[in-house]
């Protein structure tokens, strides 16, 4: 019985880790696309137009889509 529960917990953990890896890979692809996109002539290098985030998590969600 305990082995069965441990197997289920292991499978759930593996599924969760797999989903996290997929999301990280998607975010990396999105970041690469944004970095390789040509800048419009009027846009300055390194200028961002983001409002002040309340925390690092909000910043990452808005900036990188995580």
C-alpha cells in the first residue's frame, strides 16, 4: 500500500516538474524572440515603459510572461 502511494506521489511530482520545464522553455523562446526583434527607429535602447511593480514576481510576470 505504501509503495503504491509513493509511486503516485512520484508520478505527480514528475508531471509538475515537466509542466514547469515546458513553461520555462516557452518563456525562454519568447525572450529570444523579443531580443532578436528589430527596434523601431524612434525607440531608444534599454528604455522600458513598465509601471512600478509591487514585487519581483509581478515584475517577472509582466516582463517575461512567467
